[in-house]
C-alpha cells in the first residue's frame, strides 16, 4: 500500500500527541507528589496521616489511594477497589454495586475480618490473571461453582 506524505504526517501527529500526553501525565504525577510531601510536612509534621479523612484531604489522594495506605502502611482492614476488584466482586456476586465506593463499603461488610488485610491483593490478582475482563479463564477458576457470572464458560472433561 502506498503511503503519501499527508498520511505519514497524520501518523506522526498522533504519535507526538501520545508522547506529549504521557509527558503531561508524568508531570502532573510529579507535581501531585510534591504537593503531598509539602502538605504532609507543613500540616502533619512530616508524617503520613492515619485518618481516612485526613488522607483524602491531601492533594491527589482519593478513596482508593487512602485505602491502600491504610491497608498496607497502617495494617487497617480496608479494601481499595480498582478495576480488577470491582469486576471480580460484581461478576462473582460478592456484591452488586454500580460504583467503586459502594463496592468498597459492601466488600468491607461481607468479607470476614480475618481476611480483610489480604482480600484486596487476592481480588486484584484473581482479576488480573483469572477473571480477566475480556476473556475470563473460567476453566482455571478456583471459585467457579460459587461464581454468579452469567457468561461464565462451562467446560466438560472429554
């Protein structure tokens, strides 16, 4: 197929835009980190706050990040809900919620306390490697018979 100069220029523009967007995201991320550090130094005497409301008051820190910090740094039983946790929790029928915040609240109610510290990580890994978004590996799923996913694939031994 012949590529004329206008097609090549358009392709270069698209690639350039992607690179600029990536640079912009990295810059925003660096700026957010700087702001968090400055606020932590001034307001919290160089310590990371333990309280959820104080954590989410930091620039760039939302519900998920605050929950991860509470879970991993302070060993508080919190479940941060990312795309994998949201998918697994709703697909399997653990919860039936429309957004991540409600999913988190429900998961923290239904998961036994003794599992709350590691449940977040287990759900993420299950969502990444078994219960994938496009092609879930139901054949490899250890909770296949408990799962309420309507499109799960049933395999028979031949």
